[in-house]
């Protein structure tokens, strides 16, 4: 009987010459050996050197691979790739063209990934040539963060999931997200990643994404800006976008019908809420249809924009604005009353936290989106309901220009809100401004 292949996590690091190409070439050579199949690769992270600090910044990444090789043979292959790419002996923690470490190695009895399977044996080894799991990996943010990106549900020895470390700001010290997505394809991994384009200042990331979409940009294009001079909110409002926030727009090309568009906003809302919970441990919830609140204050707004050709969707741009670490005194007084920032802009790790939130948000979004595409709304409905704080509340929604008053009882298959009026009639509302009744007060609006 053929043995089920093993899975291993490999850590890559380079700080000499063409760092990105060194890692890309290393991965490609492993794949071309025919003995290693690359399952998933993290983003590239740029990190400050440890130990011997008088050397250039490193680029690091982690890959999950499948292999029939034993740990020792896998190590030999990795070392031979390093040498073929020109690695020379150096001081411990010194500069290097490419370093490939085996971090963890799992033998399985099933065919699932390590994070999902209960029938997995983690190999422990302590020989002169190889110690498994890698003895220093848990102290290294440049290993933990990309590892958590590749397999967020990987169990640690204390029973926690590795994704819980993403919110530990110490892990982000000296680390920054360098590049996500497209570099995977250069390695020959058939994995749809995000193509992120970062800008210092733009008028509106949505406008850029819509323009790029019209020129044929692919699904997965993601525009992120440091500030927006004319950020757009719903109903033609201005969206104030000072530095410290996360202002991004995601371009999608799903083959869906127009009534399904509402699901894209709800997917974004759940992805943002879950990322906020994981990164900041704050109780973020979705306010149907397009907002994310923390303790009743708006921390995120979502603006979907779509173009149809006939009945067929050409593209959707989902604009997401998160007040991660903004100076709220820069917002107009009325907006200040109803909005909040997740952390103070003076927080020493504000920018690291924003990177962590970005990675988590995009990861959540792609999981939910793929589930929606494969299973339809029923595949994500339960999760949406769990995050949607509007359900069960007394609301007033403007519907066809008229206020509808009642209890929000459910979400329908078109992502509409079902409101049960006092007379017991269920009204399906497709979009609108929701005001939620606050006990003892009037209605709290946006
Ligand atoms: C709302 O009114 O609540 C929606 C706000 C959406 C703001 C985001 S920020 C990124 C993207 N670019 C824009 O111009 N708007 C969206």
C-alpha cells in the first residue's frame, strides 16, 4: 500500500543580492526536484536581522509542502538547493543567499492537512544534523507570522491555535509585510492569491479599482492606500481617510446574479469583524448590511460597487475602510460621535497591528468568498448570522422611501433583512439605512 505523503513546513530566509528571486528560485527548485509538492506559501515578510545585526534586512517566507522524503532526505534536498543557489559558509546568523529550514514535519494516516487532521503524528527528532520541531521557531516572529498565515489553525503544544499569536504585537517587532500573492505564481504554485498594490495617497481606492477593472485587471487585485483625499462613502458621502486607517478595495469577478451582490458586503463585514476580534480581541459585530461596530460605534464602513453587462456581472469592487489607528479628532464632529478607532494612533505597534489586520482580513475574505462561490449563500449564512448584531433588535429601516419599524428577525437568501412589523407582517428589505433602538433612548443612527 502506498504511504500517505508527509507534510512539512519550510522556513525561507535571504538577505543577500536578489532576495526575492533567491526565495522564488529556491521554491521553484524544490518543486522541480519532483520530490516536493508546494501546497501553500505565505506572503513575503521583510525582517530585521537577529544576532549579528550588521547586515542587510532579510526577506522571509514559510511554505507548506507535501513530500515522500524522510526528514533527513528533505534536509539534504534543501541544503543542496541552498548550495546550488550559491550559499557559502558564514557566521552563525550571518548574511546568506538562501536559508531553508525544516520547521515541522508531520506524518499522516489520512490525506488532510496537518491543521485539520486528528490522525497526524508530528515527528520529533534530535540529531546533530536536524532537530524537529525547529528548536527556536517559537521565538521568531518571522517564522510564526508567516506560519500562522499558511495554517492559522495549526495547534501549538499548549492547545492554542497558532493564529492567536498573530495578535501578539511582539511577534511583529522588526517585521513588515513585504509582498503577498502574485509572487506565488512565479514559483509555479497554482494558488489564487491577492495582487496587492499599495499607494501613499489616492483620491479613492475604489475609483482606482473600478478603473483597473475596466482595463481588465484580474480578480484578486487589491488596492491599499495610506490616505485618501476623496474617499467615498455610501449615498455619495465623503469618507474621511486620515493616515493610520486601512483603506482598501478588492476587485472580484464572480459569476453571480444581481440579487446576490448583498452577500459580498456581508462577507466583507464578517471578514473584517473576525479579523478585528483575532487581532485586537475587540467584540466586533456586523451591522446589516454594510458596517462593523465595536461597542455600538462604527469602526468600519463597506462600499460595494458593481458593473453588469446584461445580466452577467462584469466585476464587483468591495471598498473597505477600517479606522484602525486614526486620530478621530480629524473627523467631522457628527462623525466623531458615532465612530471609533480600534487603537490610538500613538500606539507603539499601531502599524504592525494594521498589517496583521490586513493579512487576517484578506485571509478571512478569501475563505468566505470561496465558500460562497462553491456552496452559495447557505454555505456562509450561519457565520453571517453569528456576526450580525442587527438580528433580534428593534430597528427602523428606510425602505422604498418609507420607514419600516419592527424586529429584525432573519436574513433572506438575497442577503436582505427580514423585519417583522407590529402587525406580524414580514417585510424583506434589500438595503437601506438601519437605525437600531437603544434601550431607554431613541434610535441610534449611523
Ligand atoms: C460607508 O459609507 O460606510 C462606506 C465607506 C467605505 C469607505 C472605503 S475606504 C476604501 C474604499 N475607498 C473608498 O473611496 N471608499 C471605500
